């Protein structure tokens, strides 16, 4: 590593890449804390057990620290809680990344999970797009509504201002498919937000990733 690269790396280490999102609506109250340079610790309580499990996996494999407290109208259904948690995660990613100076920007991962294979790719471009092709065979995974998986990632992509592509190559078990998507997304995000010692500035010929 050159002296310039060493200085850039030290400069990035001194930056705080954390965010706290406090979002309250008539349907949900959510506080989400995120540290992109954490160690994979999670402390998640949303009232939706399956979502808690998936977010624990996400934090572990993205090597971020994540704390979530959500109180939602679960007497209605899980939709608002799941969707709004995705909104908060997206907002936290956007805030923690700042101007995205010095990151790789792009990340991708192909993840095997038993009989399932999923590829996830992300670009923190400042523009939002979700291309989601990961249908789940079962309408429910336990008491979790499977269709909410896509809604969750739509909320993340829209608020993180990223391009997110999710592709299920094949798979049979609904739990495995959902888990592979979350783990694959975590690994892709991990790659994208890592420091790039050869790219100390904003990784774009436009000079900005604000859209």
C-alpha cells in the first residue's frame, strides 16, 4: 500500500459510519441503530419473529451492528411493521454512507443455501431500482406472509437510494429461499460499503452519487 493509500485508509477509519433512525407514524413506531463498521452484533425486536431472524442473519453476514425496536399494528397484520422496518433500514444505510466517498459502491454475491441458490447485486448509485425475481412457493413461512419479502426489499432500495437485484436461480424450501436472499443481500452490501484504498474519492465519473 502506498503512503497516499495509507493516509486515505486512516482517514476513513476516523469517520463514523453510524445512523439512528427514529420513525413514528399512526401505524408503527420504529427506532433503528446501524453501525456499518461493527462486528455483526444484532439486537432486534420487531414483534415479527421471522423478520427478527432474517435481520439477525443480515447483521451477521454484513458485519454491521444493528439494533431495532419496532411497535406496529400487528393486530391488523404484519405489513406495516415489515415495510416500515425496511424503510428505516434503507434510511440508515443512506445516512451512514454519507457522500459514499472511498467505498466500493458495487457489491454482489451468489449464495447457496441447501438446495437453493440466490444471487444478489447492489449499487449504491443514488438512484432507486428493485429487480426482484425470487418467488417463494409457500404463501406463509410459519406465520410470516411470504409476499412481504419483496415489499421489505422494495422499501430498503427506495430509501437507501440503491439499485438492488435479487435472482433466485432455483430452490424448493421457502425458508431457505428467504434466508438465502437476506444472507446474499448482506454479503453484497458488505462488499459495496467496504473501503476501496485505490478509490479515495466518490466512485463515479460524475463526482457525486446523489442521484
